[in-house]
C-alpha cells in the first residue's frame, strides 16, 4: 500500500486561516441576530391556569433590543433572560413577557399605559422572577396579570405603584412580595381592582409585606378586592395594616392575616363592604376589621382570634354573622360606634361580645350563641332572642356573660320561635332588662303539646334577671301570657286559650302546589280543615276564591252549612288543567254567609301554582380553536345536542406539525393526536378543544404539557450519527439510556451524550431549542421531556455551521467566506481521506462507518453482550480475532491493528 506523505506547512496554514475566518463570520452573524431581538421558536411557560404552555415566535428582550425600540413594548410575546434593565419600559399593548431567571429592574421598571396589559409568566424554575430595587411596575390606566414572582429587597419602596388613570386592575396568580422594611406590595392613589388567585403550589396567589411599617395593600382611594380560595394577603410589619384604604369592597374566600406585632387586618376610612365567605379567614394580630366609616359586613367564615383587639369595629351599619360562622376578639367581639344592627346565627365572642359606644342605638337579633358580655347604651334598643339561643361566659367568670339592654323606656325585648323544653334563652351572667321596658313580645310558632294552663315559659334562665316589663299581660299566637320577674328570672305564665263563643281556625293558611309542566294532567286537590273553636255552632259559612287568577283554581264545596262546637269541616282547592306557562295565585276566604248573623271570624288561605313551559332540546357549547399553524373543523363555538357526539377534525398547515391537542385543559396522548380527530361522546356539558402547533424542522421535538393524572417521562432519540446517552435522576449514578424513563413530579434530571468513535457530538434539541452542551440539567420537572441528540462524523462537523444571513449583511462578503471555507474542506478531504478504511459490520453494531489507520476503534452491539470477532483485509483466509465487551459494553480493536478494510461479525469458530 502506498504511504501518504504529510501536507506541507503552507497548505496547512492556509487551511487553518480559512477555518478561523469562517468561524469568526458565523460568530458575527450570531451576535447580529441577538442584537436585533431575534425570535425564538416554541418557548415553554407556566400559564395562568398552572399548566405548561408553548409559544412560537417569541422575541428575546435584551438591553440592546430595548435601546433599539426606545424602551417600549407593544403587543406580542417576549422572553427576558436574567439581566438588568436601567430604564422605564412602557407597555403600550397586550404584552406577554416570559421570565427566564431573574430580571432586575433598577429604576421604575414597567409602566403600563392606559388600556394596555402586561402578563408576566415564569417557566417553573425557582429563580424566575421580576426583582427590583425600586418600583417594579407602574399602572397608569392599565392592567397587570402576574403569573410569576415580583419582589423587592430595598426598604421604603413600593413594588406596584398605581399612579393615575381609570380602570386599573391587578390579577395575581403568583407572588408579590417586598422583603424590605417600611415597604408596600401594592400602593394606589386612584381606584383599583385587585383579584388574588391560588392555582397550585407554583402559582400560590400571595400578596405579602414584611418588616417595619409595611402594607400588603395601601390605597388613598377606593379598592375592590377579590381574594379567592387558598390565596393569601399578609403582612408581618409592626403596628401597621395588611390592607389600608379609603374604602373597600372586599370578597374574601382565602386568608387575610396580620402576623406582625399589633398588625390590623383591615383598616378603612370610608363606608365599605366586607363579605367573608365560608372558606374565608380574616385575622389581625392587632385589630381584625376597623371600619371607621361604617358599612356592611357579611360573615360566613372566621373573623378575628382570641389574641386580637377588636373582632369588628363598625362606625354604623350592619353585621350579619351566618350559621356556624365566628367573630372573635380578644377584648371586644363586635363594637358599634354608631347606630347599627347585628344578626347573629353563629358565634360572637370576646370579653365583651357586643358593645355599643357613643350612645349608639342597636338592633340585635341572636339566634345562636354570644360568648361574653352584651352591653348596650341607654338609648332605644331592639333586642330579639330566638328559642335556644344564649349569652355565655367567654373565659372565666367576672363581668362576662352579662346582658344589659339599657334604661331607655322605648327599648324592645322580643322572644321568637318555638320554645325548646319551655326555655327561650340562657344567660349565664346578670340580665338587666330595664325597669321600664316598653314591651316584651312573645312570638310562639308552635305551642308544645305538653304545655298546660299554669305552666311557665322561662324567657331568660340561668342568671339573675332584674327589671320589670311595662306591659306584663298580653296575647301571643292566640294564647294569653303574663310576663313578670320571679326569683330573678323572667317568666311567662301560660294562661290557656282565650275562650270564644264563635270562632274558627284553618289547618293551613298558605299552600304552594308543586310546579307542573305545560300539558300536565289533573293535579291532586289540597284539603283544608275548618275547626270550630267556639262554644256555639258557626252557622252557614261560604268558601270563595278571589284574586286576578281566581278562575285558574276550583274550590269545593263553595259553602259549609254549619259546624257544631268542637267540630270541623273540609274543603279542597285544586289548580285547573290546561293552564298556559306562568305563575298563578289566589286567595280562598272562609266567612259567614250573608244570611248568617253569628259574629264568626273570617279566615283565609293563600294558594300558588306555577306552570313551566315544555323544555326544548338541551344543547351544549364546544369551543374549538387552533393557532396559526393548524386548522380545526368545525371551529368556533359549536352547539351539540345533549347526549349526542361531536367529532372535530384537525391538521397542521404546511411547514407545521401538531404539538398538542388540549381538551378541557388537558393534553391528549400522541396516539390520539395521530388519528387527526377527536370525538366528544354523549355530550352532557360544555367543552373546549385547542390545537397547538409548531414549525416543522429536521430537529423537531416535543415537550408535552403533562396533565396531573398522566405520568411524566424522559424520551431520548438519536436522530443522526452514532453514540449513546446517559441520564441521572436526583443526583443518582448516571445510567445508560435504552428505553423510556418514568419520572416523578419535581425530579431533577441530568442527561449527557457520548459520541461513538469517529463521531462527534453536535447538539441537543429540546422543544425546538438547540443546545451545544453535551451535558444538560432539568430542575423541578413537571412535564414530560422529549429530546433529540445529533452526532456527526468528525470530518463533516464543520459543514453544518449555520450560514443564516441576517438582514443588512453583505451577500458577496458571506459568499466569499463560504467558498473559502468549502475550499479548505476539499483540501483537507484530499489530504486525509485515504487514511480511513471502511468498516463492514452487522446492522446491530453501533460504531463509525470508517476506521482511522492504526487507531483504536470502538463499537457497541445492540442486544448482544457476548464475544465478537474481527479481521483486517479482504483476504478470506485472514485471521479472525476474538474480542470481548468491556464494563461499558464497548468492543475495542486495539491501536495499530487497522491497516486495511475491517470486517466485524458474530462468528463462532
């Protein structure tokens, strides 16, 4: 064999120069692309619903890019990697900004102009945040949607400053948190709407402040706040407020908490409305709710705690504490500083449960429990106790558990409902009902059957009662009572029914028939019993029907001849058939006939009936959408009849491929995507279907959004060349990849690529993004990873350099560089190609197609771990040599053996 001579030094020098110049040209092009705000395909981000989204044609925001557009972002999608921004960036359209790492704004950050909106996204990494040493975001009539983290570590700063304009709004899914002392998370000088949402552990809906006199929300104007379930608004500042505002309209289903020293939860000046839902909690370490301008509080959850001052301080207005709800204060549960009303069907507690100051007149209705004293001013008060309610000691003894209505003679004390074991209300302490109480009313909805003449109803029991009712004898529910204080208890003596000579009562005075549908059959008549409670016969009675809808009912009989003393009679009422859809009402009256001179009382019964229209077929809406790279048919809002099936066909446009099909917020499998259609079967509710595509490229990949109930996997495909890959999960030992790997949510995954002998690693491709590092790491994985790896023969690597020509670059200049580069490669190929020999090997063998002369040659064999054999040269009588795999599964032909064509076989001799 002829020996190849070495190339001379001049040729080598020229070749090296060509390669250096070409590399420099490529680098130049790359830098120009970056400076021009190059777009990046298929960027992953965490959407506001907590799922992973993908966006194509995202513009990279760099300092150079911002300078080129005068620090202004218009409508579109952008991504900003960790960097610092020193100028205010105006937002003038609908801007979506993905944060890749920490983006630091040094001065006044983003300024959202009137009618514009800025939506911030993270990528699921801990460090994805918008940080600031000053104000991160200004609102000037615009909207901020935060699905990332916004923070500030400087003292005396405001993270989000709402300065001017109308219709300002903040929707927070992530975290807004100043860490510096004396800071504000959100400050506003104009009216503002804030919606705080919890989605998942990544988008936890938190607005927080800490240190010194810091506020979570501070406004000199009015604020509408909606705090959704599991979200939180907190402050750990000292002697400050979580929410301080001129006035608020608050709907809370999450947590509002002051955890610092003497931190109020809510402090407002103007009339306000607070609605605390069943899953809502509002607690202050100072006071919980201070409504200095009065207003309305409706509580179905928890307000206050034993360690705070006031549970609610209300300067006039109404508090409704619904069933099983809690209002609690360390000193006072509820304090009225002006006329107000408290309706309590839950628990109100404090050393003083209810207090009126400043001569406030109070209307108090207690149907459940008050823990602590009830102290009302000496003005006209109206107090109602329902049967079974009570006033109890809050803690210990002493002045708690007392009730004082005040001394005003026009105050009213009422007892309503059906007595439970003849007891209305229990008061553990002293009960002062006033020495001149205007009246004591008893409204008994049902007299216990065991109650006999001479029995007593204990209106107030368990403590000592003082004072005397002004009107001790009255009638209630058709019975006579005598009310007095006896043995320090307020007693009502039951004196029995008032005797009547002539009198009737009806078994029912009100009835609503069950709704019917148009075309209904005859309805069941409703029977009413008329009872004579007098001592004489009634004489003839008439049963008549009146009202606008009288003709829609039938009464039978229309007259009752007579009812003897103690006797009864029955009449019926029934709606007529054939009525049109609508609501019908009438009044049935039982009275003495015109010929009956007995002074019998008149009684009535009200009846109602509703006819519903025949319902039409029920249909549901399926909303079908596709992006710019795909189509779906049918599209838009598609109406589907209940119980029917709806099939939607989809496909990618030329140059695109379908990346995901999202049905009701969840991605379907790749195999289902491959069918090109999706069917909603037996439709019984509204649905959505969305088609997501990406540009087709030779190095396409897919990182799919992973629903909660779909397993997360790692898939690696070698798309070109020879080599292998390894992976490690959570820092474990690297393992060679040979099949799909199942991952757990939030695993940390590392991968690395190894080229086979004679090959070289080129790049990884993840989600359309190319990476030149052979080793990659993914932290806190929440989605499946589909990756592609590319190898190439060592002598052909340089030919793959991207020659994309940026705008403004000289075509002649680039063409000259490319020609020079190609010439260098031809020279190199001419000099060295004969130093390689062809390798003939089985299909299962993985290794280079040619071997370098006298160099070591490595290969692997899929599915085979036994010995292999090789020979050098085409002579069939040449000696076969046996080789065994090493620990890594590689077979090695030693250095110096290869001087001719190489043959490798599964050979057994």
